[in-house]
């Protein structure tokens, strides 16, 4: 529904990012893989989503076979991407996600002011969408040096 806060951002991810993109988002209110048809790097929180019978960690660790240690490491990396006040940690975290050699899409909220400033100054991130206090950014396959 276009009136929903996340609809524009989810549609932008679906229509404007490569199908093999990895999605980074710092919100657990929706099950983004269903809405965007993109893989999450990791769910920001371990919760059960409507229509999904397993919590996020059980689904990723056990069903998808990532293991609990990988889930924990990825959550730490995700926190590094969205963290405030530490640009070098953010750079290192993005580099780690990009090392998977897939495009990386980020949905940022207006509350992520420092990350948004960093993205705007980045030479490798491209803004695809802005609306409803959200923006979608894409890192292509090249790795940040």
C-alpha cells in the first residue's frame, strides 16, 4: 500500500537493485525479504514475523544453515554499519559485507543522521530513493579500498 511508510523504500529495493543484492536494514518491524525479494544480510533482531513459523535466528541458523556464530558475527557487522560516531567501524563493516561480492542495498532512516552523511559523502554509494523519512542506497560490486 503506497500509504505505508516502508512501501516506497521496499518498492525501490525491489525495482532498482539487482536481484542478487544483499539488504541491510536496522528495523525489525517487517519481514523485508518478502517485501523486497532480496536477501537480508541478517535480521536486525530475533523475532517471529507474521506468517513465518520460526523466529529469525532459527530460520537463518538452522534452516538456512548459517549457524549461530555467523548470525552473531553478522549482527555485530550490521551494528557497525548503522552505528553512530564511528566512521572507521562503518567503513570496515561495509567492506566486510561487500566482501561477499554481491551488491549491497541499505535502507536508512532519518534517525541514522551520521550514516546518511557518510553515505552522501561516499564515492561508492548511490542513492536510489528518498521518501517518508527513508532512503535507499546501493553499493555496486566494487569493494571499498
